[in-house]
C-alpha cells in the first residue's frame, strides 16, 4: 500500500481557518519506508516544482527527505529554461506513482494495490519525487507546500506480479481564440503483452473540460466505443484517480485518450504572454503545450497496470 499526503501545510496562522496539517506515521524498515519533502513556500502568482537538475543527482542542492539523503532544485515558471517542463526528461525517470488530490480538508491518498501486485524497488535505487504546486487566483496554495509518502512493505508468501506504469503526453495542443472548442487525442501501446489496467488519472489545465481514456485495440484510428472507456475527468483542479479497475485491453493493444478544451481569455495578464509562448507565433491567443496554468495547457496520462512489461511505457 502507498499513502500520499501531498498537499499543504500550515505556514502561518490564518484568520478563520480550521485547516489542520497532515500527519503520517514514520514507517520502520520492517513495515516499509517513508519519504518527506521539507516544507516550502510558494510565492503568490507563481508555480513551484522540485526535481533533479538536468537529471543529474550530483548537480542538486543537498536535502534530507526524512531519513534519506537527496538533492533538490527549484523549478521555475520559465518553461524555456526549467528542466521540470521538459516532458522528455520523464523517460529517464520512469513513473512509479502519482497523486493529484487537491483537497485541504482531506489531504491523504491511500492506494492499496491488487492482491500480490507490488511496486518492486531495488536496494540503492534512486527515486525522483516531483512536487508541483500553483499559487494563483484560480488555484491557491495559501498554506505552503509539504509532501509525505509512505511505501508499505508487501506482506504475503504467494508469488507476486510487478506493477507497471504508462506515462504519455499529447503535445500538439492549440486552444485558440478563433477555434475555441477543440479535442486532441493520442494513443499508446503495451508492447506484445496481455495486461490488466488497475488505476489511472489524467491531467490538464483550466481550459480542460473533459479527459477520457479508453481501452484500445492498437489498430483502430477512431475513438473507441463508450463501453471501452475506463476513465473520465471534468475537474482540472482536482482530477479523480480511478482505482480498483480491472480493464483488460486487447492483446498488443493499449490506451486511447482524448482531452477536450474550451478557450477562455487569460485570467492573469493578457494574450501577449500567451502569444509569446506560442511556437507558431500565430497571434491568436493560442494556449499550447507547456507548464504554467495561466499560459499553457497539458494533456498527460498516468496509467498503472500489471504484470509489468520489460520496461516502463512512455509515449511522447
């Protein structure tokens, strides 16, 4: 079982606030292990991400994550220079688990894997913990940021199956003033394997209206039927995580996903910033793929399945 407490901590007393910071038990080696990202603040109007600089653990600043040595670097709003915004970096750090739960009244995510399905970590294996907070009018983080993760040791003597992950992005996004309602789709295959999808969630920004995932046969070039859909989200700021699924795609099939958007004027600043980010320089206030929820959009897929194929699946 994994338990995340990824959301918020009380940085200062807030008048009229009844918020209570999260508390996780520190696990003993017999029970598993605990990771704790030190508390930090997010400046108003900015985003904060933490990751390894250029994917080189030796290049970061030393930090302790509970009982473990780590290195850290602050990401930045600047999508051109921050390594956090380069989705190709994630191919070198395969997805292990994620949570996008964003409710200060319930900051915990408890995820118990199917019986005898495990996340297998090797002694000495490095993990990257990416934290991502936004402190804006539309998505405030008024208490600051703090992350805790507990990995519980598997109990049992039966043979186990390893959990695999699929991370994918659709980067050809253009949500423009002249074409306000658009949908973008993508596909990703499981290589030559019969698998069962057990959990999934999707991520887009505030122009996002509907995020769907379907079991896909690996060949069809049109959206699969509704009966094949196993995930839907219409909440960009607190997307649900579907768990306890038992979806079996066709052999050598995979996942089809689609993200639907509705253009809206910038809530902060003007279209000048949005146009400056547009690689096509169309001058049409087009939100394109990238970080910073005010000027960029995403269409990111997180899927968990078993048994794990030879390597983690990444489609970009």
